[in-house]
C-alpha cells in the first residue's frame, strides 16, 4: 500500500531533494483490499487538491478492525516539480491489488 502511494506521487512529480514539512494521519473504514487501496490513493489526490500537500513518506498499519491507519510525512506541492499529468481520480476499471507470488502487486489506472 505504501509503495502504491509512492508510485502515485512519483508518476507526476519529482520529489528530488524535498523534505517533509508536516505529519498527517488518515484512517480508512473496513473494506476489502482493493477498496482500501482506492480509499488511500483517492485521499492522496483529495489532499493534494484541497490542502496542496503530497506524501513523501507513507506508513500503513492495520487498525485491527479491517481498516487502515495511514501516516504520511507530507510536503507542499509548491516544493515539488511537476513532471507529468496530475491525476484527478482512481479508475476502478481493471483495478488489481492482492497476493502475487511471494509478495503483493497492484495495477491502478489514474484518470487525469
């Protein structure tokens, strides 16, 4: 999950030498794995649009009730160089997230 957040941010920014400026937390309600992934990625996009922040570092833990507790070290979008199209939403078409061999993998399509 944390790697998916990093991949999302890296898909349209160059975090280069940016340093975290704030710590933020987010909690998802209980859901299946794919819905949890969409909830977390949608929250990244929402916060970018509403507060002008993006996560540089992400820590995700199980809340014990089927949801997730997400902790981000964030930076203002003005401190990052935009290098690609800025996503507006996570598409549900062909979404995949789950066990794959010895680890996990995901495939996400972003609407721009």
